[in-house]
C-alpha cells in the first residue's frame, strides 16, 4: 500500500454482514451495554487522569501516585510518585485468597508432557529465580536477554526480572544467532537465559548453540543460564554457563518484590521498522501493566473460571501482554503450549481445547488460514463446546477467514474480537467488546476507552467516512512505548513527526459510515509475514552482505497462508544467477535473521527498476512479485527493458 499525500487511499473491501453478541454473553459480560462503553470512552477522552486514576484501583500499589498523567505526547509520564511492582501484581497479590491454589499456568510441551503451576508454585519459582539472578550479579535496571522455548521457565524468568527491577529483552526463538548478537549488543545485556533447545514439529530447535554462536560478538554478556528442556548435547563454558536446575537448588523461595517507580523500565522488545536496524521498543511498569490488565478484562471478558489460551509465542508482544502480564495480573488460568499446531497432526490445537476445556482462544489470521487449508475434519473431530470467546490479532483478517472461524470454531456461538494493536501500543487499542459490539467480519470495530484514534492525511486533516488515510492517535494512553532503547531521537522521529501532535502507527485505515474502523495494512516499508513484522530493509541488508550480491530490493506480495510473502529482487556483482544461488541466498537470509524471514521468491535481474533520480520503484516491483499487470506510470523508469527481464524471471 502506498502512503497518501493530501489524498485519501482507495479502499476496495466492502463488507455488510453484522453479528450481534449473543444476549446470554452480554448479560454476563464485564462491559455489557453500549451505554456503558460510551460513558467509559467519553470519560476517558474528556478526563484521562480521572478515568485512569479510577482504573488504577485495580492494581496493587506500594505507594499511591501524586499525579496520574504528566506532560504531552511523546514525553508523557503516568502515575508519577507511585511505587509498584509488576511481578507482585501478577503473582503475590493472588496468594491472599482462594487463587492461592488456582492454576496460573497449564502447560503442555509438544511431545505431550504437561505441567501445572498454581499461583503458589509460580510465586515460589519466580522468587527463586529472582534470587538466582541477583546471585549472578543482576542489578536494578540491568538488561537480561531471554531466548527460550515456550516453557513455564520463560514466564518465570520474565516475572523474576520484573521482581528485582531488571529489564527483560525477549528474543523470539526463531531468530538467528546474528539477530541475537545484534539485540544483545543494542541492549547491552548482562545475562542471557536460554535452553538447550525447544521442540518444534518433532525436531529440536538448538537454542544454546545459537547463543554460543552469538556470544563472541556480545561482549557485554557475562553469564548464561540454560534450562534443560530437550536433553540435547550442549557445550557448557565453565564460569560462564550454568544449568538452571543447578542454580535453583537451595535458593530461598522468598524474594521481596522491589518497590519500583511507575516509569521504571519493564522490558525492551525489538521490532522491525522501516530501516535495517530493529527498534528496541521500551515499556515501563505501571502504565503497561494497567493497560494490559484492563484490556484483558474488557476484551477477553476474563472471569475467574475461564481457561484462557493465547497461541502466540511469548517472544512477540502478544505473548508478553496476553500470556504473561495481562491475564496473570487478573489472576487467570493461562494455557501455554510449546509447539506447532500441526504436530503430531493438524488436530493438535483442537485436541488441547477439548482436553483442557479452554474457554477463550486467541490466535492469528495466518494460523486460521492454515486451519482452513488443513480441512474442517480436524476441528470436527473434537469437542469445542467449552469455547465462549475467540480472538484474532496480528494482521487484518480477511472476511472469509473470519466467517470460517465464526462457523467452524465458534460454532456461531462465540463472539470474535479482532484486536488491533502494536508492539509500541503495549495493549489492545481497537477491538470489539464481546458483550456489546455487533461485529463486521474484517473490521476491528471501535477504540477502547482511553484510545482516541483518527484517520488523517499526511498534513493531519481528518478524513470522512470511507476515505482511507493514516491511522493516528490523538491522545496518550498508559501502555504506550516510552522510547526506543538508546535512541530517543528515532522514537520521536518515527512516531511523532509524521503527523503533528499525534502518534503515527504506520498503518493505513478507514472508518465506514457506521464508524467502524478497518485497518488496511502498513504504509511504510514494513512487511507483515504470518503476523510478524519484518522490515524490507533488514532483508535487503542481509542480502547485500552476501559476497555475490550487488544490490537488492525486497517487497511483499499476497500469500495465501502467510498474508504477505517475501520477494527479493537481486542484482549480482558478476555472472548470472541460477537455482543453486537462489537456494544459497535464501539460506543466507535465514541465517542472518531467522527462519521467519525466509524469502519465498528470489529473482535475479541485471538492474533494478529505478526512476531517473535513482529511487527504486517499489510499487512496480510489488506488482511484478504479485504477478499483476502494473498500473504504475513507468515513464520515469530509466531503462524500460528491465521490466520485461524481471517479469520473465518467474519462480
Ligand atoms: O499492521 C498492523 C498489524 O500488525 C502491526 C503491528 O505488529 P506488531 O507490533 O508485531 O504487533 C502484532 C501484535 C499486536 C500493526 O501495525 N496488525 C496487528 N493487529 C491487527 C493488525 N492489522 C489489522 N488488524 C489487526 N487486528
């Protein structure tokens, strides 16, 4: 999608079906009527400090705030003067009553092994690991990298960091050693917590080996803690590498949660922007915790008796906010699964829902499209009657996938919440409320209380119904990012300079005539591959690092399952490319970034299409990658014969 200047973006999607929430659902929901929602939204807009001050009563504070909100975007501070701890809120406060023996985490490994941690157990493990971190020399504000499979130790490590005021930086296990080194260095991480490996489709993902490969380029890392998960062979370097289970032996099971300032950094999470260098999105304690706590309640309607399952990996923001902090702060029972949805067969997710009687299920459109492809007979084999609410996140959900989710998984009984948000926003921003909003397939519907979006032109003019433009936020919200780690200038420039006075999300969107919001996709050079953000520039820099590559341009194209696929146009320093080199370049990108960045197409060209001023004509390349006739004006193209050559190098 291209970005609008003073004009609006053309939208082609028209969807008229609506689905009202079942009356039985509305009757029991936390937010149960349109009037209630509208009153909350209006109060939050007109009096943010009053509204969020009231909401903050839902958290436990060591000391109350002096002011709820200080400053203007982007330099806002929430709950100044207060003292709080996220780990205390997610664990300790639940030990006072009947939740003490409630399951906090119900975990299943890919091979079928299981563990249940009650809130008491979680408390004990978090305290012990917090003490371990302290023994390893981790102090207030130090950064700790977590590069782990989806095992309970990951949540334990997060909450242990939060407990002592250390800042976790989680790196998704699908990233490569190079990506780990880059992130360790940017964050200046002191300790890395990893595992020997994790299970994925029956194979071991060797995490410790990747950490080893990253460490000769991560000079700040002093210690490595390794969880024994797969039992695979690993090298342990004396005095640097330690087994988790050995360190945990004999460590006290009590560790006071440190009383932290509201704006104390909670975590850094790297995400892709429109340059080659990932951005270290930084979230702070009180505002982030409040945002995730309230949205978990409003959007997922979390109740004491729910079994809630979010299928994301904790390595992404969805896992941070809606596997760990949001649901645990609410004292929920959280399901956690280590492996792939198609292992040992395509029925695994539905089997898990039946087995644990999952009531709330939150997944991504890319997964839904894969389920559709695998066939209805998989979900039909299992009893899904425990489900009462479904969620979607990560990319626009196409109406047909929405309808399938509604019919086959929700059995026309469960409301669907299509949640729009970002790593930067920390918590869900725009979403239906399951007891209130009549949903339209493909629309994320309305802003939550405290969220004041607008759709504007580049010059900041608000657009009318069905005029596509840039999605911005006009008011600050508690869980917004506070900076990009080590680069506050980039933070201001990326998010607050595009449209004066607003937070710029990087997405294009429109409102329809009923005021429903439709997200149309990114307007910058960010790809959304299987719901994961990747910068075209990151893939380009990986390609040009290969000795034979002269120049590369990377674009997205529509992909049946992934939503967007990666197409690389490459010119070589000399000679002609062949299939062998295509495979080599594909592997090269995987190694530089990780499996999630694996190119779907590599095409060789003698030159890239450029304007006379030397700008690569990306829109033209997008048309070629998608196999579309281009409507792009090519009169500015320097060498017209390039076009024919590019088209002829089809996959
Ligand atoms: O383009 C939007 C898309 O994902 C981007 C944010 O990616 P990330 O920071 O990795 O966070 C993903 C999980 C919150 C957004 O800029 N996106 C996310 N959710 C939706 C969406 N696009 C449309 N509809 C959604 N529900």
